[in-house]
C-alpha cells in the first residue's frame, strides 16, 4: 500500500491529536479537513487519480488509532463526534466511521461499532454511505461470523439504503480479497436480495453478481441461471444485470440464459440474429 502520510504530515496530525481533549470538536474537524487537502496535494500527480480522499482518510484512521489509545482518548467516542458533525465536510464525517471501524477490528467489540455503520448506511450523504461501505470490509475480514448475523439484519431491513450497503460492501474488490476464496459467505447474504424490487439495492445486487461472475464464474453461474428462470421479474432483472460483463465474451450464452433474443445495456446492444 502506497504510504500517503509523510513524516511531516505525521507531526502535524499528532499536534492536532494533542489538542483533542481541550479543543472544540468542530475546530478539530476543520483542521483535519485542511490536513486531508495537504496530504492530497502532496500525492504525486500520476497517483492522485487512484488515491483520493477515501484512501487518505483510510490511512489517517489507521495511523491515529494507536496514538489515541496512547493518549487515553476513546477512539469510538472521538470518531462518533466527528461523524455527528452535520456541518462538517463528508470525508471528515467518514473519517469518524473509519476510526470506529478500526476500533472494532482491533477490539472485537462489535455491537456499538455496527450500530454506527447502520447509521452511516442510512446517511443522507452519498460520500458517507460509500466510504462506510468500504470501511466495514476489514471489520468483516477480522470478525466474519459475528458480522454475518448483522449483515442478515441489514439485508432484511425496511430501509433500502441499508440493504444496498450490505450488497456494496460484499463486492469482490481488493479489500475483500479473502472473500474470493469463500464466495459462499457473500452469497449467503446476497441471496436475501434476489427478489429485491427497490431499484437502488436491486441494482447493487446485480452489480455485485456481475463482479462475482468475473471472479468465480463456476460458482456464480448457477445462481444467475436460477434467478433468470424462477419466474420473478425482479430476479430476472438482477440476472440480466449480472450478465453485463459476460455478454461481452459470450452474447449467445447470455441470451440463452435469459431466454431472450436481445440484450441491451446502456449503449451496448446485442441481437441473437447477429451471432447465429
């Protein structure tokens, strides 16, 4: 992992932490926002596209957690204060969630930690929701079984944002590398969304299966075929979405699975007559 925090940044961050017990949280939040921009400006231009503010706050959270412990500052309490700063920049509020996540990963004390993720999953701000769906991944890796039960409650929630959060956070991205060896963990949770009718989580479920199709087609294909043929229009829609990458490789196979003579995804159009 490319280290975004230089020794100069570390010195400034530590000075900031030294003021936490006496300063107003809103002021600390503002200075942290300025720190994020300083770090971002120091990232080499070629790396700045792939290493944005999300990557910065991810590393800041990991860096300051042991320092907070050393100074007797409750990391969850401080993270919660940052998260609750409604007027703060969304990446600062997300940094609060990252601190809470690191604490849960290290201590295994999950009940309070996961309650904050529930709040973040339903947050009004898109940035907070997206960052949080990334920050929960290390927590899942460290404590898969306890977190699985929580995931089931999330995918059964009445809130479509929470259902989407569960799906998004289980996609087979780099931070979820361990899941690629155990896709059943993700599938056991995603299966509760296979009849999803709300657009936001339904799209996420289809996108997640599309990613899984690229990672492990052998295990994902039976799921997609079942969704395509179970008679539920929402399941069929998810199956079609799951084939958005496979169709580039084998259009006829996709059309056979979906029992259709055409496949259209955004500006890409495939017709059976063109391949037979």
